[in-house]
C-alpha cells in the first residue's frame, strides 16, 4: 500500500538566519511530508492507519481544535485509504470555513462540535459515543487520540531520527499533544531536545510523554525537557514577538511558520540564541502547520 508520508524529508541549513542568530542553524522539513498530509502528524498516522486497517476499520474518529492540523491530516489520509473520517472539534461552527476547517469540509469529513469545557472533561467519552454510533450503524470504528499521540503514533518519531546524518547540540520542536516529543525522547538522538509547549504547562506535557513511553514499554534516554515560557496567552494565540519571528524567518529564509505551533517553537529558539543560552549546531524540527496562517491576515500585516 502507498505510504502516506513522503520520506525522508529534507534536512538543510538556514545560512542567513544562522548569521543573524550567531549559531549554526538547520531545519528538518517535516512540513514537506506532502500537501494535504503535510506536517508531523503524518509520521504518526502511518502507524495508526496501519493498525486501523489491520483491525478492519472502515471509519476513523479523532479530535482536536477547530484548526487542528491533525484532524485535517487524518481526514486526508482517511480519504486516500478509502475510510470515512469523523471529527470531534473544539469550538463552534463558524459558518464559512477557512484554513484546516475548509479542507475538512472539502473532504466531506463528518464534523461534530463541542464546547471547550466538554472537550476538556468529556472528550474521550464523546469520542466513544460517536464510535458506538458507528458500530450501531454496522460500521467498524477506530479511534485516533488527539494529535495521534499514543504509543503507536509515537513510533513515527522514534524512527524519524534515523534520517539525521549528523549530530546536533540542540533540537527544538513544538509540543501540542506530546506524541512527537515522546518519540524523540524514546530515541537515541544526540544533543538536548527542547520541547516547546504551545498550550499546556511543562508538568502536563512531561507527564504525557512519560505516559506514552510507559505505554510503549520503552525508556526515554534522550536528553529532553519541556519549556512552557513561550506558549503565549492561549492555544493558537501568538504574541507580537512571536509574529515578529515568523516574519523574520519568512523574509530571510522563505520558510513559512504558523502562529499555533512552529512560530512559538522558532521564537523560543531565536530568543535563546539572542540571549546566548544555546550555541553550536542547532536543529529546528519543522512540524508543519502553514494552513494555520490563513484567516490571520490582520496579524500577519501588523506593524
């Protein structure tokens, strides 16, 4: 069966940004895993869909925010594999979709909405109820957790480090659900892995990474930690300083970052380089998310 992700993704230097920051900066282009399937989610979905298909599933259910990269990638992957996508999204129907939600609609994903409070406290129960409805209608459901972040999905990033042909002193990656960081933490990657939290606090993500590793039955030998100082006021909300670095990277390297994930992780990297807190060869793992720029024109153009 055709692979979902286009691998290996490119690894290349960012010379102009390196000169500005005073470090040797490289980028791992997981934004180039595909178009509709772009981003870090695809490495996880490769393993999750394999399990779903081995179980005879005809419907995949997953969950996330209204502009979830993971939900969009899941819907694309489902249609490519002939499965039906069902999404539970946090928020309210905006009427006219944009960004990832536009693609969800184009793909004909079945969308269900829930309030932030219900999402926080009853997300798993709501997914189970939707799965029960699929079963009652004669279907075979497979539930994919938020962000594809469990022991199965994390294998995508446990394996991803095999594509690196050099060592790095530091590696920066955005953390939104914990699966990507868990895979890297379980690997033998060299250097310190900086997981930059985009929403919850460090303790929450550290516990999540350890839980995924425990589920996978693997240790976490990599030198990793979670930094929650750059998450901004809320999920999907970027400060003016984060937008400044998103523009800087676009205008010096032609690299597109988003305000939900990669923009926050790159801002953390830039701030630490400016402060002299990191040095040597640094890797920025680009986890995708460019669709998150759409509908944010006022912020993009802000002085």
